[in-house]
C-alpha cells in the first residue's frame, strides 16, 4: 500500500525507508554469513514484520529458512490460527518446540504462578541445538526494555545459551561480525532500532495483516495487579476478581496467563497509531506481568538464554 500524505509525513516515510533498508541489509548479511539460519516466529506483530522484511530481502525467491515457534501451551487461539495461516501462505517450514511436551515428560515443572514464559528458555535452547541453527532471527527491539537496549544487533550466545551483556562486540559502520565458536550460536535482531510506533507505521504502509487480537474487541476480562487479564482456560480469576466485558486490545501477545490487555477503542491501524502517540509506557511494561517481577527481570531471563 502506498503511503499517503494523510497517513504519514514525508519525514516519517524517509524514516521508514531508512529502517527498512537497514533491516534488509542485516538480514542479507546474516543469510550470507551463516550456514543454518532460522526465524523465531510467534505470530506477534514484531515477528510478522521481520518475516515481511525477510521476504523482501530474498524477493523474488521464496523465504529459504524455517520459522521456529516455542509453544508454551498458553497461547491465544487467535495468534496460533494466524501463525498457521501465515505458514501456509508463505509455504514455510514450521518448527515447533512444545513446553507442554517437556512438562508431560517430567523434564520441566509447572511454576507456582501458572505462567510459562520462563519455561520457554530450556525448550528454545534445545530446539536451536537439535535443529543445528547457528543463528536465529528475533523480533526484539531496543525500546521494549532496558535489557534489550543493551543488546547488539548480532548477539553472541555461548555453549550454554548464555548472553553476557559485558562481553559484546562493537558494531561500527554497519559492520556485523558473526564469528563464533562451533558450539555457540548467534541471535540476530534486524529491527533493533525500530520503535513500537515505527512498527505500526510500517504495518500501515505495507498493509501487513496481523492477528485480530491487536485491535479493539469486546472480551471477558478481570483485573489483577492493575492489568486486564483475559478469561481463558489458563487465566482464571480469584474469588475477589469479578469477570466483566470490556473493549480491549493487546499491545503484545504471549503467554495468556501473564499477558494483559489495554482498554482501547482502536480498531484500525490508524487509531492504534493515534493511541501510541500519547502512550507513556512500553508495551511490555504495560501488559506483561512477568516483566514486573523486578527491574532486572528481562535481563535475568536473557542471561539464561531467553530471547
């Protein structure tokens, strides 16, 4: 879709062009430098944009690498349905790592709070190793969290999948060094320099389809710790948490048991952009309970191997 004067200014258009060019450059460098790349794909907006950029980077060829989804078993149904439709549309090879299978085998234990985000790490690392991926693309952005702001575009993970924020390579003049030990791997983040608003402006410009959960809809929810939680089989209210119907949307999607919705009337991309123009809290800070555990919650998980 061609962007119009009403949809964005010339400045915004040039910003998006620059971000797109940088991301495509990174993607092409990684595809040329590594032997077996994969793309972490949750069906969320950021991974959808990375897939769109990847498709542009290899056009007119087809997307040549597998997409990898670490399924917690607590995903929103709308997102899983969207994931499957995208896989079919692009003719992708989908690799799924299942947290539930690890729990069923006794290799992971359910957490006391019922959430599964922390349980993803073991499954992710095993999936990377068993498939021989030497690099995986991710949709992380630096504006999401202080820990992600510390990360390089090409981020080394050692033989245990550990990220050391004190041991990173400089990335000067858009030169990216992917050299690593044989049993290490690399995470590549081509949209590191994008903001949430950049993502949505690009979605608008490129007419990119998203799961409907990102737009305002009526849903049964209950309030906990200042967040609206969806009523689902894995997200149940306590006795003092009444279930109500609210018009909500999701700024980020993940484990339904710890991801909150925001009250919103934004049922189009244009309205989402208007809403973000006055937002003062990042999407993870506003809607992810697992990121509120401590100021260093994300960094702790990342050093363990989380993406």
